[in-house]
C-alpha cells in the first residue's frame, strides 16, 4: 500500500517532467510547429484598422517561428473584444496553436470591470503589440454645417457613429463629445469601421472619432475634398504632434478640460490606448511554446520589412512593444477608483455624466 501511495504521489511530477522532456526532444528533431496551423482569433470585424495591424504581423511571425507554420485568422467580433477575449481565456486550447489579437479593449474592459468580462488580465501570456502610439481625431460631416467648435456646441443631438459599446472608437467618441461640451449627443452603434465612414457621408450619422492615420490612409478624400471638418485631436503619447499638416495643427483635447477630474480621465484613456493591439496566448500555454512565439514576435518587431508592411497596410509607422514591455505596462496602469468609476460612465451606454 505504501508503494502504491508513493507511486500516486510521484505520478504528477514525473508526468510533468516527461511532458517537458518530450517537447524538448521533439524540438531538437522536428520543430513543434512544422506542418501545423496557427489560428489567430481577432476580436473585431474584418477590414478595419485593427485587422490591418494584426495582418501586418502574420507573414513575419510565420517566418520566425521554427517550422514555419501556416497562419490563418478567424473573427469573433462583439462586445468591444470581450467575446474573443473570453474565448481565448476559457475556450481555446493552451497548446500554442491559438493566438488572440483583441485590441486595446482587452485591457480597459477588464480594468473597468465591464459586464461580460470572464477573463483575468494577469493570467494571459502577452506576446507584444505592433502599435502602442496613436492619435485620434474627431470629425463631422461638412454638409452638417458644424464647421467650428461654436456651431458644434450649439447643435443638439449630434449623432456620433461607432462600432459597439466598449469599443475604443465608441469610448473615444464619447470622450470627445464630453470634453468638447456637445449638447445631448446621440451614439449610434452597430457599424464596422469602414461602415461608419460610409454612414457619415450618407448622413446617417453626423460625426465620428477615428485614428488620424486611418483617415489619411483610408479616406484621404475627406481631407483633400474637405468632405469633413476636424475639431480636435488626442495625442498618444501626449506631446507627440502628428506629422500631417492638418492634424498637427488641431487643438489637443486636454486643452478643453476644465478640471483635474477631466484631465485624469484623459490620462487613463491614453494609458488604455497605449496597449495598442495586443497579441495574447491562453493561460497555461507551455512555457517553451510561449517563449518560441515571444521570440518570433521580438524578431518580427526588429525586421525592417515588417515596418514597411505595417506602414503599407495601415498608413502609420509601427510603434511596437515587446512581450516584456507590454506585460510590464499592463501591470502598472494606474487604477484610481474615482477615475475608474468616471471612465466607466464615459465608456458605458448611459447618457454622458455632468461636467
């Protein structure tokens, strides 16, 4: 009986050792990923800026992963990335063949304790992000006649287009509307990124927030033909001016803040956005497998061709964070209770809070 109890006691450590040994032995002979397929789950609709940012990585990730696996992508949109993040956390196998690319909402949704979050940020394995700096602008359709701040503030019920409650474009649009002092704005959701553009020009919505580089890349005619009016910009990081002559001259949103309370919210917003488009692995992914993918991502970010591809697809310069830098950044985002509560109101579906 004692021998049997000893055997059962030793079973788990021995099996764990054998699993690691098997992985190491297999790696020494045939790469773990050779002949295999990695699926990258995206928490967004296809075709938007987030999709392009993710796709800029794919070919280089394949290049630097030993065995050069096939890489495919699937989309699980909805709830500001929560559906995809929940799937990665609870439903995906932790074998290194499923990677998540969810968007900055991965971080903010969890920190703000949004409904439907079923994942723990501290248990994901972080692979880094190709972008950590970005600038957001607020635009209105020129035909709406809201060509300056006075006219914008005088209008009632300006319709602001967005993807879904919790999406970073939705939250940013709400933040612009709040700090600029719009009167009873309405937030119209249910679009993909390109669909908001079309809805704006059709007159279904009057305004939208968007990434400045996306505007310059995807809809340059908005600038060239003056189809929209631009009102303000959020610099991320603060103080970094946009290179486009028009966007570089826009007033920074913080210049309209009336109190420390409002400025703190803007600081938190910038912090969330700096998370970029994080790539993640399910909890429990073997350390050796995770390190293989983390090293492939480090090499990707150092590759000059990756930077060219990122600019080609997004119109922006890549501003990557390594796996270690992203992980450290997530751990250190401030979590002031009062600011969190105010930010939650701004990111939610209720009317904007009083200033």
